[in-house]
């Protein structure tokens, strides 16, 4: 087994029966030349699987950890725990930033947080494909339990908080406008502007329109509070 694969395997606390699954999960689409299409399909399928595994296990953890919380509160906790920024934190902990092979056309040697989050999900998918849910469940619980403990109260979505602030000030609801995109096609960033009556407009970017809107709302909250 290559050193980069062995390092991630040790960090996971899991020994793969089929090492090719881990290799596929740690090979970013396009990083293989002659087998590019096959590699891309394998990576994306594992990412798809890992995303669902992560969502299921985190939902189960929240369901049992917070038996008295309403669905909306659980949903906000869940969104915070499975969002790209959080998954990227786990990816760094697992050393995926050093193990991921990235194609030159996909940004060269530097892994973006989005790439790391996707690769982390692919690794979880690889564990599930290799041994099933119990093994993947143990890994998710080990690495996400500390993250879950960071917030005693359910996190409040920045857009909701900004809307509540505007209403409390007797102002119309915030208006979000997508100004465009920037960055390479494989890793675009959306630029969004938010306006609230009587407040200077704020712009922010994110890996999706939703993420950019949240970032803009957060920036405006920092400005007005």
C-alpha cells in the first residue's frame, strides 16, 4: 500500500480489504490520463455514497443526542455538521490534504476545501463499500461527535438571523442578488450581494449560491451588530 493511503487508513483506524477503493476516493477526477473517465466515475460514485452515509449517521446521532429538540432545530444542527466547511475540517484531521492526488487541469497540487470535503465523503463511501455501514458508522461517530459537542444550542442560520434583525428594526426583508461567478469551472465561486434598507450593501462569495448568501448575511450581521 502506498504511504499516502496507509497514512489515511491509520488515521481512519480502518484497514481496507480492497485498497483500490481508497485509492479511487483519493484520486480527484481528471488526475488519471488513460483511465480518466473510469476514475472520475469511481470517485463521483464513492462521493455520492459517502454523502448519504454521512447524512444518515449524523441524523441518527442527533436524533438520540437531542431527544427533546424539534425537527427544525435538528435540521439546523445537521446542516452545520455536514456542510462543506465542517467536512473539510475532518479531511484535514485525516490527512486527506496530503494524500489526495489532484489533476493539473483541476487546480494542480493545491487542494481546495471543497475538494477536501468531497474527497472525505468519497473516503466514507469507500469504507461503506468495503465493509458496510457498521465500519463507516464508527468512523463518522468518532470524528463528528466532538464537532457535535461544540454547539450547546442549535445554530441559527445567518439568513434567518438577518431577517429577524431587519424585522425587529421595522425594515423590509433582505434582498439577495447573484452578481456572477468567479474561479475555474471545476471549482466556481458565486458572488452574492445582500441589501437591507438603510444599510450599505454587502457582497460575499461561496461555493454555491446558498453558501454565498449565508456568507453575505453573516458579513452584514457583523456590520450592524
